[in-house]
C-alpha cells in the first residue's frame, strides 16, 4: 500500500483518519459555485428546469450583503472635541458636531479635525527697529482651529499663511519700536501689539485660525555689540534698584519728618496760646489792680515794689545784709553758686531778743542757711 493511495484516508503508521486536503476542498467549492451560476442540475436532459431561480436568489443575497456593508461603512462618530466637514463629490456640504453620523460611501466623504487642540510654532528673524538698529526677535505663537470650513477650503495652506501673517505683524510692530524698548522694559507691550495685529490680519484672510497667545521671547542685539548692550541693560537694572531703594528710604523718613513737623506746629500753637492767655491774665490782673492804685497810689505802689523785689531776690544767689543788724552770718559760698535755693536751717540761739529783732529781716533770707552767734562779739570775762 502506497503512502498516498486513493481511497485510503487512514495514516499507515497510526491507523487514524488523515485531515482533509485544503486545496482539494477549495477546488470542490469552486466547482459547486460554477455549477450553481451555470444553472446546471443532475437530472437528465429531458427533465431540465429553469436555471434562473437559483442564480437570481444568490445574486439578491449578494446584493443585500453588499448593501448592508455599504450602509454600515458610512456610519462614523465624532468626538466631543472634534468637528467633521462633509463633502459630496468633493464639494463642501456642511459641518457636523459631536455624535454619531452617517454619510453615503462613494458619494460623500468626511474630514474630521480636533477643534480644541492648541498647536504652537516659533518664528524668529532679524529686523530693523524704529531707531534703525538691527535686532534679533522671536515669538512663540499658540493657535487652534476656529472655523473648520475656512480652515480647509478658504486658504491653500493655513499654517503657511499664519507664518506669513506673523512675520508681517512682527515687522510692523518692530519698525515702530525703539531698540531700548525691544530689549528692556517694552517687551510685554510689543508682544501684545504683535498679537493684536496678527489677529486682525488673520480675520481679514479668513483662515479659520484662532490665536490663543503670542509670547515674545527676549530680544537680542547683534553679536558685535552684544557686550555693550549687556552693560546698558545692567545699568538700567541698577537704576531701577537704586530708585526702589530711594523710594524705600523716602517711605521710611518722610512720615517721621511729617510727624515731627506736626508736633512742632502743635507745640508752637500751644506756646502761642499760652503766651496769649498769660498776657490776657496779666492784663486782667492789672485792670483789677488799677482801681486800687487810683484810690491809694502810695500804698499800692510800695506793695507792688515789695512783691517784685521778693520775687526777684528769691531767685537770686546774692545775700543782702543790713549793717545795723550786727549778727554774724554763715554764708555757704560753695552752695551760693547753685541755681537751687538753699534751705533755711537756723541754729538754736540763747538770746530770744536777737531772734525777735531778726524777725523783720527773716523774709530777706528765705531758703538760705544762716548761723546766729550764741554770744555777742567782744572780750569775755
């Protein structure tokens, strides 16, 4: 028995059935399909039936399957952040939003793009400023799609149009700005100007692009003068720092000076009021004394003289002694020069007559330390 003898389906080694031949199965299937399409039958030639029945049914089934597949192929779903542009024979028809949609395949097509995705690109170039200096500037532009129809069909290349519009807006702003403003304190200002100008240009072009942000990068001077500009920038930074220090010193000193000025002003007003009130009091006192002086001028004048002398001598360090008193006085010379008045400390005297005779002159020695002798001067027995 050979290895592949006909009508032998068993393996000679194991005795099991062999798996069917795949090529042979495909050939048999093709033969059956050919017979079906030709409408042939196993009957004799005299008993033939119409062959259109089986062929038409199969064609209908194939057509239905193809139609279902065609219909299912037109279903698509748009994500929440996307929009789809519908084209019919290559012509724009409408824009559909998020959700399930259907289009007839081979007749219509779709272009789906993300509307919320923010893209960015950088642009840099050397340009002339208002004061005719060459400067290297760069900006970073962030954008997204705002109108899908304009973005796809109004311009041939939206990104290229955006780059050209950025170049135009940047040159327009740099040409109106000085080099000092570009390099130092005016960067934020000219960045906002570039963004406003770029938005206006894109609106006029109708590119369907929305500018999200324009970030100006630090501008640089030409390489051959870069060191000089670095020194100038450092000097401007030092100027700002010194100004801030001066403002801080002003904020610390000025309130103190204003407070002192207000205090001095208040003291002067108080002193003025004090002098005025004192003068008014003295005038009132004089006016009260005037009628008494008119009635008895001699007595009133002597009284006024004694009061004045008492006030003057009470503040004086000089001692006035009556020569007729004949008393021995102890004068503390080391304390007479002091401004404070000296206390009166009388010594105990043996003669009450001497104490009585000195009562009249005691008013002249108020606040002065005096010593009275216990015996009269002269030779003792």
